[in-house]
C-alpha cells in the first residue's frame, strides 16, 4: 500500500502517468516521487514492483506474477489506490517581466581590481570600457523597478566587476531608498572578491542587513593560482584580513561564499569544512565558465565527483543529528523547493522576475549577458521593450519527460547559449550532472524527514 506522508486533496480522482513519477530506493526503503507536485510517498514492496510496470494496465503475465507473490486481494487494492493518485498539473501561467520583478542586479562597477584566470566577464568589463555607474543612472533604475516589484518586495543585488570599487554609490542608493520612504520593502546583497573590506564597509553592510557573498577558492596556495592582481600577486591575504575584520565587527548574519571549481583534484568536503571554519554560513561550489572555444569550459565530471562526496558527508552529518542543511549552498535551495513543494518551470527568473542593469542603465536578460545586444530588455530612459519569452520546461522536448524538470527548471540560459548557441536548449552535460545532484538531494530530503519524524515520535 502507498503510505502518503504528505497526502492531500490534489492527489485524488485521476490515474498516474509514468512520466509523472520516479522511483527511489534508499536506505532500505522504497519511495515514489510525484513530479508535477514535488511530493514524496513511502511505498511498500508491492506498490514498488507494480510501479515498475508503469501506469498501463497490467498484462496477464505481470498480474499473475504479482498475485502469486502478494495475493490477488492485495494486488487489486494497490491497483485501486495507485489509480486514485492524481497527475494534475499546475498551470504554467504567464509571467511578465514588466510588472513581476523580484530582483535587479546593479552592475555598479564594470571594472575589477583582480585578474582572475577564469573570468568570463573579461576582467569585469564584459568587453566594454572600464566604467563606474553614476548616481543618476542608479536612481533611475531603482525608480523604474520599484513600482513593478512583485508583492511590493525588491531585492537589489550589487554586482560587478568588483562592486565595492564603487562603494560610495552603494551607500547613496541605500540612503536614497530610505529617504524616499517607499511602501515597497527592500533587501540588499553584494557579490564581492573580498579584497576591499574596511571598517566603514563592514559596518554599513552589517547595519543594512546585506547578504554578502565572497568569491574565494580555498586556502592561500589554491586560491592564489587563479585569483590574482594585475601584477600577479595573490589576493588571499587581503581576503583573510577582511574576514578577520568582519569577525572583529561582530560578524555578518548572512555571510556566504562561492568557490569556483578550477582544480580537478579539489576536495569538496575538506574545502567545505575549512570555509565553514572561516566563518561562512553558506558554501556554494560553482563550475567555471570559459568564453570562447566549444562549450562553456565546465568540468562536469569534477563537479559530479565532488558533489557526490559532499552528499555522503551531509548524510553522515544528518545521521549524527544535524537536520539543518542550509550551509550547503548547492543543496539548500533545492531542499527548500522540495519542502515547500515549490514547482518551477524555468531555470531562473531571467527576463521575467530578474533583470541585469549595466553601468549605462541598459537592462539585460541577466547580468551574465551584459554587453550582448541580442539580450537587451530595455533601458532606464525607455523602459522594457517587448521581448520573446524564455521557454519553460513543459515546452522543451529535452526536459518534458525528465523526473527532475520542476525542481531544475532547465539549464542556465547563459551556459546554454555558450554551448549550443540557443538559450532554450539545455546543456546535456549539465543535465546529466544535475539529475545526479537532484537524486542525491532527494535522498537527503528523505533522511531529514525521517529523522524529524523519529524525533517527533520520541517526545
């Protein structure tokens, strides 16, 4: 029989299609994952064997085999229950970037003080002249997007290049918003290389509850292989100095880091533990992107091997009593989607709920497409022009039968573009990697739920 831990009215009245479920064996248990709703069900051996035949009517040979093993009454009972499960789809809906914005990425500094070997943004310039965003452009962008904020909430992400090279403008933007006394609520974040922190900057970020992400590739020897200044000096010592300063100032509540995976021998577990020890409360591993040549230059095999080791480590931590996996950046957002049954039809909000704004006030599909004319959405002077919608997974033949489609949403548009010349055509190597990643995350989710249930029952 199916044991539906999160059964509700959506899962009644209609049959279940083979493409709408995925079977998982984990730690001695059998589970069914319902693709359209992101729901999990623990099932017994009979239900598991029955589902292996798919949703079609059982043939005489298969029926006899199951009846012989489990009995006719039990087989008919499971058949009836499985047919009662709904394969109801959630409507795709239309999302208009002009009035559904959740996040804007302000490229306040189209220049950088580092010369990282794998930088896809051409030293932060994105192939144009070095330039800092001016006050007028920044305020116009804020004024344009604030009334269009979804549910009156707007996340402003300061990006570059290196955004702290234009820290004075970041201060002015936050102060400008405070003086306007907008009805909308604002959240701020910054992605930085971490070399420019001083007391004034740290206190400002802390006081205004910024979410801070620092790009760091590990200890000195490893980090300095790729993240260097123009004269070849490594940047690690300056980052370490900044981290000590953050600690001395009482810390930043949301301090995460991004590790660009450029070393095939990178030990993900060792790196994760080292970075948590440095004071970061979230660690995210990111594959490198290389412009030019065939594809985006990502070593997906290294990413897969590293993530598998990190998954095994996280599993051990769960079995030791840890059920909060927010520190694992690559896992946490997908775990949150599973927990909230948060179905997604797109890989990200690019062009719909998210827009990148360059130093001149031009709007792009996302910050990664800066200075690429084919992906311009509009500008601060004329607003957003009509653009073709990005395709959702239901309209993509590559994604339509994938069990992970409503968790994944499809591959990154920019990586798709670099690999296939088409933002809607998924990168096959990414697909293979991400399906494995999502499968591991499902197992972590099951493990966490089991632990929480056992803890609740023991009280």
